C-alpha cells in the first residue's frame, strides 16, 4: 500500500500502481515472472487501464482481468485472485487496486444511458427525498436516519465513530488524515444534512493504490515464502429483492447483502463474531460503520449505540474496528480500498502493525461494500 493522498496531490495512476505492485512483490519475496494471473480493480478509468498499470512492472503475457464493482472493487479483485488459486487455475496471482479520483462528490461518468443506480435512486427519493443533497450522502444519511428513527440513536453516536477513527489513524503513517478530532469537533463541523450528518462523518475522495500477492501453500513452501497468514474463508454477495421490497434505507445500502456474506464466512470457517479480534469494515460514512456492526453480528440489531458507547469497538473492548483509521481517516480511493484493508489486516495477523497492533490477534474480518451492488467479506487467520 502507498500513502493515500487528496486528488491533485497524487502521481498518475500508473506510477501509483507500480509502487504498490513492487512493494507487494518485495514483501512476498517473489519476482513478477512468477505471477500467473492478475486482477486489477479501478472505478474511474478507461478499459484496460489495468494493463497500462501492470506493464510498467512487466509484460509477461499473462491474463490481466480488469474489475469494476464500485466501492467493493479492490476486494472483488482479491476475491477473484483467491478463487483462481483455490481452484488450481493459478498458483501465484496478483490482486491490484488503484484510483485516481477528482475532488467533490461522486457522480456518474456516462450520462447518455441508463444508470446502474436507477432503482436505488428511485427508492431513495421515495423514502427520504432531499434531492438537493448528493446521492451517496442521501443513501447513507438516509440509512442512518432510519436507525435513528427506529432505535433513538443519537447524532453524537455517529460523531463518536468518527472521533474513534481519528484516534486510530494517528498511528497510521499511510492515512490521509492523521489529526485527532473530538466528538464535539465532529458535531460542530458543517452540516451536510442537518440533524443527520456533518462533513466529518463522510470519507474524502482519495487517490492511491494497494496490491497483494495471493498464492497456494504449496507454492509458498516450494519458494521458501512465509506461510503465517491465510484466507480462511471468503464470500461475495449481491442484492436480493429485499433491497427494494423492504422499503428501508438500510436495505438500500446493503444491510442484508453484508449480513449474508458475513454469515457465509462464519459458517464456512466454523467461527462466530465473538471469535474475532480485529475488523476492517466499510465506513464510507460513520452511519455505515454503525449499521455494519449489526450486519456483521458484532452486536445485536438495534444494539450498535450501546456497543459504541461501551467502547466495544476499539482497543480494550470487544473487537477493534478499523485500526487503520478506516475510510473516514485513511481515505477511500475506490479501487484500492479493499486491498488497503487486506494490507492492514495482514499486518495485524503478522504482528507487524506497530502502534496499531491488536495484541494477540489471530482472526481478522474484512468487510468491503459497493452499492449497485456487491459485498465481499474475508476472514484472515494467523497460523
């Protein structure tokens, strides 16, 4: 992973990607000539930008597959790399994610054809209105508002999440924002949706890149590579009819999609949420972090506010969430986010996360969600 930056402060995407690839190869202890396939994730880029990025490192003729799954793009590349290795199609695979973003709210690139978000927009308009507010904010702000209305959740609870993210990011040299902010400062930030969300509760547009080498245990042993961290289970889900039929903004932003992926992972691994030591989850907004606690079964449905107020989401609590600072502080370059989460949790499993280290961590869960929609949940294990 390379340090994430604000748009305009970044190098062009081929240079960012090259740095991440070379760091991953060096960390793995392999040369690019041993890589047999590559899956490259990005959202804002032309077709075959993955080839353009990888060709700076080598042109070995291997399959290079470009991946675009909105905010879950990086973890989708990881999912495909893991599938290739697990199936025996390839024994050493590169998963790469990068993004060169523009300032400001996310928007559509192709406005001359149907949007993949048509149904999401219609549901959001019907449920919350507020068409003057940027769509991503309406989606997740509306989902947070639904939780507030049903359970009495306070705006200050979302501020606590953002303050926690900043405390964690202070110890992450690769994070975009490393300044600690208080709950009071979060609440005092400009209101993006009065009573529902302030500016500091939203992640920033970001540029960056991250990469991982995924290989079989046999390949690792044959080449004298480390074998101390493995993917124990992984699942990817997409939307079901409940997304729209429930008429609930929490479903529109993927609550059941995330819940199903997590349940598949727990069942495949034979573990439960109570066994987790550390989690990197998709906090594109503080509101989504709160909803994700419940979707991932870290706390009961409706119990997220107590979970947060009791300090069970940080060091000394039940499970440390987003020790990297999460998307809120680390930044969210869409194609790189899932692989940046992989980077953090791999270090946590190795015991090399320095001041961010969760002591004694043996099981780590990754949750990466993209509207439109797709969700990838991955369980890492220290061997």
